[in-house]
């Protein structure tokens, strides 16, 4: 359990004051060389308390050193998780960042009629190549509820991330929106998002992504996103 800073200061003041009072009461014996072993131990603790605010390496019975090692271990764990999720997200968006093939920006609305003609022409040409002369009957496009929920979760995460980035110095060098994993990293580096929050955002995003790409998802993955997705999106909505 990590105590708040004000409580640590209050405890330091009370403990230092109590030990100072004790040493003042024992001062005659200390000066006359009649100090007991307990007096020496109390004096050592008192001296450590006085030096602690000035030197972080001062510790008593190894407590300070242990806390610093634990903090370093936690920081290293966060960094490793950050690297792992960055690699996973980079693979997920490889078609966006590849210099040879990337998803183009959508055309303007005024160009949609011309694009529609090109799409229909390309479809007809492909059918002819395969020896199909008649247009196939159109079938309804369906998506199961699990995929819809995973998509909705990922969509809302991206919407909130881009809302948070608005008005901040978060932009893309190539003039197109940043991929979500880069946006999370940029917001974390700008201290807008806590590093731990950035890590879990990318983890949840990675669980949602396979369904968006038509890959199989397990029931456990769907239940996981149902449990944590709404809470995560609600937390992002509180960040202004």
C-alpha cells in the first residue's frame, strides 16, 4: 500500500519529534558516557530520519532501498508492456504504415459517382475473367452481435482518443490521422494519459481488432471486452 505524501510527512514529523524528546531526556546519560544500547539504537534511527529528506540513499534496515527497487521493477514492467503492445499494434496496422501499400484517404463526396462507376466496371471485368457472365444476386450483408460489439468498443475508443487529442499538439507528419496505437503513445508521452491506462487501451484494442478484420474471436475474448470495454470508454470520456 502506497501512503499519500502528506501522511508520510506527518508521520516523519511525529516520529522525529518523539525521538528528539526521548534523546533530550537521556542527554545527561549520553554526555556522561552512560548510554545504554537502546539509546544508541534510538540515536541511529533519529539520525537516519534527519538525513532522509536530504539523501535518498539513506535507509534504515533496508526499507528505503527495497521501495526504490520495487518502483524500478514496476517502471520496467510498464515499459515492457508498452513495447509489447506497440509491436502488436504495429503489426495490426501494417497496411497503413507500409511505404509500399497503404489505405488511401477517402475521396470527396463529389467524386463518389465516378468511383461507383469504376467499382462496378472492376467487378464486371473480374467476373468475366472467371467466366461468369451474369451478375450474381445481391445477398444481405450481416454481422453477428459479438462482432458488432467489438467493433463498437474499438470505434468508441478511437473516437474518445481523437477527441482528447483535439486542441493538443498531436498531429501526423504525413498529414493523415495517426493510427490509434501511435495516438495512445503520443498522448502518454504528453502526460495526457497515464502510462498504465495507455497500456490497457492498446491491450483491449488488440483484442477487438481480429473481429474487425474478419478473423475468429473466442467467447472468452468477447466476454472480456464486455466486462472492461464500457468502463474503459467511460473513463476516457471523463478526460478533457
